């Protein structure tokens, strides 16, 4: 019962934030304690944009080939570094958050068919 309740709460949170469940997961990975409302809005947009840009990179078998994995990593960096609020996110923050997101994407999208339900 607690698991069902937690899922309902996460689904409600996703709706409240205007994000899909996967966008919400990325949003959560990008969160920092000292975000003001404007920064939070920017992070929300980054979460949406990043998942949209990753869509084209997550082709069947993407995890099996280094150039495809590298393309996913580069896409993550190309979105995070220029888009996250510079006053809050250092270069090291972007690198760390980028690795966390890559790990999430690597696990979540092992099979590119998972993308069908994500959008």
C-alpha cells in the first residue's frame, strides 16, 4: 500500500510541476537547495529540453557502442552547461549532475522501446 501511495504522490508531483515522470526524475537529479523560483523554473525547462534532445540519441543498441554512449554524454553536457543558472551551478556541479543523469538514462533506457511510454 505504501508503494502505491508513493507512486500516486510522485504522479501528482509530476502533474503539479508540469513534467512527465522521467522529466521529473531528471528535475529531481538537478535540484539544489538554494534555488529561487526563477532558477527552479529554468531547471524545469532544462529537464524537458534535455529529455527531448536525448530522444534522438537513444537508438536501439545505443549502450553497446562507445560512439553512441559518448553522443548521449555530449548531449547532456551541451544542454546542462549553458542552460543551468550560472549563479547556482558551478562547472563541477554540471559535471556531477551530468554523470547522475547519464547513469539514470543508461539504466532507464536500456531498451530504446522505453522511450515510447516516456513522452
